[in-house]
């Protein structure tokens, strides 16, 4: 009788390419990515870090496992934190904000419509708002907080903006103005049509506008 032998099956084990949460950090990829982002080749990075070019090359190709002391030298030379070299590259993510899902509010008996662009559950370090200002209306805004920088972009129509009693600045469609929103400011629409502007406000700022 002819017997057919079957190959023995092995218990499944972790793959060498397993990138799950329990896998080791990909130091090679992180170092190569950060080095290239900083615009360094291996030679100047070797001079700055005191780590030989050959060793850096071995780390980036996965042929050598660096010590914490060595990684600290490289991280210092690159101007990044040590954990940055121990983190795998995170996939880029996008979040679509549909206009139909946004809620709007009004000011001054409907003379100004305010639409805030926010990502639910994801606080950002800036706020983006669309303002529709009725023709012939002026809206006065209080200070938005200390150390707050704002960028106002005119999308349609024309407006003028006056900050802290200074001379007003006239803006047409596609014009923009950067100003310190920690002061009172007012937006006026002296035209015959409604104006639409976008206001982007960030509190991650220190200093003054040149």
C-alpha cells in the first residue's frame, strides 16, 4: 500500500514582520525617517552625534541593536526626544467635516451667522470659524483671550476690520489679515451684499506680530 506522508504542521508563532501593538519598536525606520526629515545624511549626523557613520548605517538597516546611550546621542543631535526614536510611524489620518453636519448660531438678531468647524472628540490647538456678515452691519467682538493670534480670510464680499481702536483695514475677497485677537476688534460690512469670512484662531503663540 502506498502511503502518502503529510508534512508536519507547526504551531503558529509570531511573524518577523508582525507590527502589532506587542511588537518591538522599529528603531531603524524611525531613525531613517527623522534623519531624512531633518535633511541630514549619515556623515553629518555622525559628526554631530559622535556615533560613527558605520554604526548609524547598521542601525538603519537593522543589523545592529543600539544602546539607550547611543540613541540618546543621536536623538540629541537630531533635536528630538528619545521616545521619538522608539515610536513607529503612525499612519496619516483624515477626518471629513460635512457642512450638513455643522451647527450654526447667529449674533445681533441674525445679522451674523457663525459656523464652527470642529472635530468631535478631538480637541485641536486652533479654532476655525465661518462668519457671514450681513450687508451694512458692524459686529464688535470682545478679546478672545491672552496670547491669541487670529487669521481672518475674506472669502466673498468685502469687510473692514478694526483692532483695539487702530485705523480700520479694508479687505476685499481673497485678502487676509493677521492680528492679535487678545484685543477688542470689530468687523464691518459696508457693502451691499453679505460677506463671508473665515476666522482661524490659535492660542499656541507667544510674542508680538512684527
